[in-house]
C-alpha cells in the first residue's frame, strides 16, 4: 500500500505538468466513431456501458483536461496491460488523480439523480 502523503505529493507535482488542456480545436487522431460503431458486447451485463454514454465521454472537456496528466495516462496503460486488472485498479484508486478521473467518468455514465 502506498503512503497517502506521498501519493498526494505526487499528484500535486503531476498536476503542475506542462500539459495544455485540450480545446475543442484540437483533435485526437483516433477514429473513435468507427471503434465504437464496431464494438460488440458479446456478454453484456447490467454494468455494460451503452455506446451513447461512451460517446458522451469523448466530448467531456473536463475529462480531456484530466487526461492531460501523463501520470494518469501511464496508470491507465498499466491497468490495461496488467495480468491482474482488479488489483491494479484497487492500487490506482489510492491516487487522487485516478479518483478524479473515475469520478468524472461516473458523472457522465451514471449521472446523479436530482
């Protein structure tokens, strides 16, 4: 388990990164439309995120800004490549920047009822 004080210090350091927030004028060179259109859910569950919600994530400016953080992107890559993604996710949830990312995703995928 990581020392929470070190994690906060690390997060604050990464928060000062040289990343410029993504603006509406900048475009990522990924054909997300084609990727989402061809995505098939072989075994959907009640937790399966509908494609229209995934498309909403693509256009969320706050999420784009958070993803400027190189440390966060490295964590996401590590989770994706992990032999034990559940353990990697638990470890990532100790990092404030990852929690901020997850919270922003949830605001879109599962908005709070008013």
